[in-house]
């Protein structure tokens, strides 16, 4: 997010989804909690990754782990 114009276009609902992913460290559990599909959570996460130019979470054998930016 380089400038104020970009911030005006930012979808704040994505932060709710991010927080839920962060809390559960699971896309499927976040989806269940938010009553949306895992695909919708993944698509939202992809939009956030694009906005922040960072993966935000890294998949591992035990689920997902936040990156430094994700923390």
C-alpha cells in the first residue's frame, strides 16, 4: 500500500478474514468460523498477499505459519 489512494480502495473485510486465519492458523477452520468456503478464504488471502506484496502465511506440514509481515 504505497499511498492514500490505495488505502481508500482497501477492503477492510479482508482484515477480518486475515485475523481469523491468524487466530486458527488454518484456512479451513477460518472458513468454518466465518461461514464461508475455504475457496473464498483463499481468494481473500490472495488479495491481501497482492496488497502487501508478501505471502503473509507459509504452508508447512502442520498447517500455516505467519511471515514477519503477517505477524
